[in-house]
DNA sequence: TCATATTATACCTTTTTGGGTATAATATAT
DNA sequence: ATATATTATACCCAAAAAGGTATAATATGA
C-alpha cells in the first residue's frame, strides 16, 4: 500500500469520468498518449505529478488544471 | 526567450496575487519554501511543473489546484 | 467455479525537474 | 541619469518523475 491521497479531487475526477465512458486505464493511456503507469499514479492520487501530463489527460475530458480557493469546514476562505 | 505560455491562467493568478501583496519573487520563494527559480518558471508559464510545488505556493494564497472545463469562444464545453 | 479482463505493485532506465548560483536585463525611485 | 531593486537567463548537479515491462492481486462474467 502506498501513502497517496485517494480522495484527491483531481484523481477522483479522472477515474470517475473514465468509468462513465467505460474506458480501461489502458484505453485512456492510449488515447491520451500518457503512460499507463502515469494514469494509475494519477488516479491513485500520487502527490507529485507533472502538470502537462495531467492536462494531457484532462483535455480528453474537456477540462484543464485551474486554481480554486481552499475553504475550511465553515466555508471560510483561507490564506493571504 | 522561451516558448512558455505567458497567459497561463495559473501563472497569471500567482503573479497577480503576489503583486497585490507587494511581494517580490524572492519573498514569495522564502515564505512558501519553494526555490526562487521555481517561482519564476511558475509565473512565466512553464508547462511542466510538479503539482505539489505549485500547491505549496497556492496554499499561501488560500488556493489549490483543481480542474475546470475548457470552453471555447462561444462558451461551449469541449471534450468527451 | 473458472477463465478472462482489469487494476495494482515492483524493478530498472532514461529524461527532466528543481535548486543553487552567477550573470544579464529590466524596472523603480531619487 | 544613475544607483538600486527586481526580474530574467544560463550553467551544473542531485533528486525524482515517467515510461516500460513483468508479476501479483482483484474484479468481472460466463
């Protein structure tokens, strides 16, 4: 078992969309052009990934990396 | 000159927020703990960056990496 | 159950990032 | 204009990602 973040929202998004389209990891790897290992690390929430590779996959789903505010449990915005 | 994407939205976000707080790249580098070189590559829109490093900077601004739909000029959603 | 498909883990290699530093270019202020 | 501060570019090095492949584990279906 690795110590990656399974409920990483990006990871979840990818896996969910992939399953909705009934694609295997292999298929997604082929069609997006990233390695199979990368698809797995991505879906399993490996913390350190290359943004261009992620975007390469997200593009297939019509998405891209962006930023969003972090809110705590009360909905308050954090940070400077 | 490099061929990076200057109007990368994440890059723009970082630089804009940094300037609003009147911080130098050096200051931001120090306070976030990432290297100065990284801050520069980030703001200049280098496409291949490690997500954890970006998040390390975004956290300071109360943000984090996420995904968003790509829309064309008409506002239509793209992709599968 | 049993065979197959899909996903997960482990090992090795190549490639590239990120850090640091030094230097050059640009912006800012007096 | 000129001194200073800030940002940009170029170099090398260590550390780590991504790819490939092989094997194990798990899920799926007949």
